[in-house]
C-alpha cells in the first residue's frame, strides 16, 4: 500500500551523472573546465529556446487556421429567389478555443517537457522534479512577469479592461483550484505519493474546466455567474489594420506581417483567429478600405489558382534560405540604422537553421491546419527532449538542483510563447480578455494537463507493473513553492481588482501607475523565485 511502502531513493539525476565520461555536444567536452562546460550547455539551452520560439510561430499559424474553420448554416429562404440563405458560423466556440487551443498551444512546450521527463522515469517508481518544477515556475512567470508586460502595452493613457468578467472569474477559479488541488494530493490526501485515482481526477478536471467555461459563455442557468457580458466586438483586429491582416493571412505564403507593418517582426497575430469575418469578408473589407482593390483581388486569385500546396511548401524552404538577404534591400538600408540593420542580419543568421528545419512543417492551410498542427507538436517535443538532456548536464556540472533550474530558466524559456501571445493581445485587441485569459487558462492547463498527464502515465505504469503508487521527488519543495505562489498570486489578483475599481481597467491607464504596477508584479516574481530557491537549497 502507498502508506506502508518506503520511498525509493531519488533518481532524477542519476542517469545523467552516472559516468564521468558522458558527453552531449561533442567528444572531449568533459575535459573542459566546469565553468566553460556549463557555459556551453547554457548557450545550447538558450539556442533551444530560440528554436522553440521559431516553431511556435508555425504552431500558432496552424492553430489559427483550425480556429478560423467555419461551416455553412442555412438560416432561411430568400423570398424573392427562393434560394436558401446561408450563414457561415465558426466551428469553435470563442471561450473553448481560448482554453482548448490557445492556452494548450502556448503551454505545450512545458507539457511536452514534463511528459518526456515522466517517460524517462518509467520503472523508477519516483517521479522527477523537472516537469512539475517547470510547470509551477511557468505559472509564476505567467502570472507576474507577463502581467507586468501586459499592463504597459496599451498606449499612454489608454485603458483596456476585461469585458466578460463572468468567463474570467470561472477561469480564475479553476486556475486557483488547480494549485489547491495539487497541494491537497501532495500533502493532505496521500502525502508525497500520487495514486492512479489522483492522477486520473487531475486530468478529468481539465474537461470540467472546458464545460464550465462553455456554460458560462452561453450563460447556462444554475451553473453560470450572473454577470452581463460587456461590449466585446467579434472582430478583434482594429479596423485600420484590416488590410495588413488580410495580406498576412490570405496570401497563402507569408506567415508573418511584413517587417515594419506593426513593429513586431516575425510575430504571428494568433488572436485574429477570433475575428468574426472569414476570408471572403476580409476581402470585401479590404476592397472597401483600399484603393486598387481589384489588383489585390487578382493577385490573391492568381496565387490560389497557380500555386499548389506543394509549391507553397517549397516556397517555405526558399523563404527560410533567403530571408536574411532581404534585409539588404535599398528600402531597408534607408530606413534602418547601421547598427539595427546588422543586428537583424546577425539574428536572422542565428535563427536561419531553425527556420530551414521547420520549413519541413507542411503549409498550414492543408486540412484546416491540422497536419501542420500535429507536425509542429512533434518538433516542439523534439526540442523539449533536448532541453531535458541539457538540463541534466547543467545540473551535473554545476551541482545546482534540477528543480531550481526548472522553475527559473526552464520556466522562463518555455513560457516565451505565453509572453508573446499575451503581449500581442494587450497591444492589438480592444479589450483585455484574451491577454489575461491566456494567463489564467495556461496556469490551469499547466496543472490539469501538464502535470496530470505525466503523472497519469507514471501511475498507470507503476500500478500494472509494480502495484505501487508514484512517489514524488522533492515533494516538500514543490509544496512550499505552491504556498509561496498562493501568497504572491493573491497580491497580484488584488492589485488587478483595485485597478478595475479605481482606474476602470486592468491594463494601461496613467503611465506612472502602469509602471508602478509592472514593477510590483516583477517584485512578486522575484519573491517567489528567491523563497523557492532557498527552500530547495535547505536554507529555510
């Protein structure tokens, strides 16, 4: 039984530190001084995070294509012609898409890392701390630094508030309950042991979150909070950006906005997937908004008629190979300073191998984006595996606990897609719904899926092979981090509520108070990291 069994010794690092002759990057690397050795691994880890950002852009595009999928619905008959009147409705509900696709997508680097860590520990009875540490640290990074960035994104003096408080409160409840549940099963129900039932219930609660959020969005009686939905336009892209969005999303080739179009080179506007308009309606809007629209329509038509998916796929390789050369055009040389131009060239040279590798991901418009979606997941999982190996080696060389590396460096690196997604939302959307919902939903996904699925894999294996539960490595440190997270997150949510009451908005407002709020959130993150590190180190 779980209560009578003796926990086996920790084995989270034994596999990687078992031999002094082990190497990862090249032969003879173990002959280097420890400082140089660790620095090489740190650079390699950072380069993995660069690749993670590159493939995540493609992942977002495929996810956007899935979310834009619509179906025809007959709503009546034209009395003059007798022809059926057809309306196009989106397949995905707005709120469910935020949780099931957006939050899951931005959290998938952490989820895949934790799952790989669980699979590596199969047969050892003890779960490693790399996955849970990364996910709890990612929750803190999402809640504090990302809020700190988002609150500064609206232009000086402008304000953005949550329009659907009911949905946000439901998401916030399940986010907090996720961490309460994690603490209960770690320290109260079956201390420092996870059973098959506990792991199964953890994963099941993700489905309950989806159902509750959907019920709240539809204002179902008895299960929804009686808050009226504020004005939330279905078209999340401001009208003046329609032409840029049309070019970026309908040409079938470019996966990012043109450089300088919005100041975010290489960043995909994933939130425009919530737009009410389909591609045909975007064409109509662009036609009304721009001169020479007939030329634009002809270009789009020619692209669709003359370029097969195979030629578009080939164009991905051409673009990946030639992109850095495009920066040397006369226009870019006139617009950019010498320093900025060469910085961009240097950056594109660094990221070029990743972009060429990820060009193997099929074009995102095939099968409504599902093929590109699955292929992107495979690439992200491959990078996550490399991250776990590098983390093992860094821990071995430096002696730093893998758990400390997980909730600091790994949490920040794998949470970069969350930061980019929320930053884009805070800049471009007229409300704060998705910017903040992405944070709260990602935190829920981190526990219910990111920790629940790996623990379910391990507990199922242990149950059928050893008839034993799953022992949690460093459960005390994880539980302490949860307590610190509770305290600091309460301070974060309190400030957001006060901003809503006093300033009338969660994001933006007077520049001074926006900066004060941002600094306050960053201090909360530092408190979490310092106290958690001291606990793992045995100082407190």
